[in-house]
């Protein structure tokens, strides 16, 4: 895919500098200076990862994970019932400290699903995931691969209520909330899932492995008869604190884009 002007603007807003394009194995470089904080090896990694790992192309070597769909009603709910059920949920103690639940946004029939950890203060106040600075960065990441938040993706968190002081979610909270996410994934029925951050990746993939070991590989998520490819990347809030890892995140998005193209 060749970047249009909007994508190139988003690319520059990401602070990533040269444009790498993976089409036909060619790497093209935009004629501009490299930004500080992005090494040549990180840029090269971005180009390399645009090509699917040879042994992880959906041919059977992918470890497949799944979530607990929950007993009873949630696993059979449509969107309206699910949204209403989340809004009124008091299944864990996080319900006591929330301003409101944060259900998820985007196209409910999207090919792409992005999954994060839990609402922060701004998300809790506005009822929408990934707003504020991290949200703007995520929107730029979408634009860099030709996606729009409203049209092309559905975004959700593992937890629908904000943990106090943004602490890590507790296992019991995840267990209580997991059926909602499982149902969201089933209803969206995405072609590709991108999980952002250590916690979301570990939850979705049922692992305690580090994010650095989970990145750069294709994972799988069982959805009925189908296995949905899953790519792990950094959380936008982490990238704001560690901009030197934006290049790695770009390589993850290139991998996801290649998988999405293969699945369509
Ligand atoms: S975090 Fe999930 S399980 Fe806990 S109260 Fe909120 S919606 Fe319910």
C-alpha cells in the first residue's frame, strides 16, 4: 500500500520519519530527515515485519487462545442487550468507583478490532475508550495504515470500568468482565485483532509472557470454527512515555495490515 498525503501526515505526527512501504518486498524511503529516537535498526525492523513470518501464516503453527464466554445470557446477547447489560453491571467492585462504564466504539462490523486494558480517568469521564493524548496517538496510528476510528475499527477494553488510580486489574475483575469482551469479539467477528499493551495481550492470549516476547509473532484467537489472527503491540500510553518504541509499533501495524490483507 502506498501512503497518501493524509497517511503521510499521520506518519509524521507519529514522529516516525521515513516512510517504509512493504509492497512487493520493496522498501521506499521518503526524502526527509530521520527523527530523533528512531534508529536505523528500528526502521529496518518495521520494513521486515511487513512480511508475514514464514511459519506463522495461518498454516497451523499458531497457538490459539479463547476467552470464557460466560454462562447463560451474555453469550447469546445482541448489541443492544450487551450494551445495556454492561451499563448496569455490578459484578465486581469496580462498579462502585466508576463514573460510567466504557463499552467500546467504532464500526460494529469492522474487519479490525483493537483491544486495550481498561478505562483511564478521561475515558471514565467521557464514556469512550482511548481519548485524550493516547487516543490521538492511536488515531494517528490508524491513519498511518489507512484506517479511521469511526469506519474501519472497533475499539474495546478488557475491563469496562476504571480501576482506581489506574492500578492493574485484578484476576477476579477480569474474570467477571471477560464474557462481555468475548461477546463483543463474537459480534464484531473481526478479520484481525490487535491487542495493545502487556495486560490486554496476556489476558487475551492466556499467557504471562512479556510483551517483548509476544510482539513480532502471529497469535490466534478461536472464534467458532475460525481462528482470528492476533498481533500484539504496545499501548499508546506507553508509546507516549517511550517514543523510541514507536518504530516497533509501526512494524506491528505492518504485520497486522499484511494479515488483514491476506484474510480478505
Ligand atoms: S469491570 Fe466489568 S465486571 Fe466489573 S463492574 Fe464493570 S462491567 Fe461489570
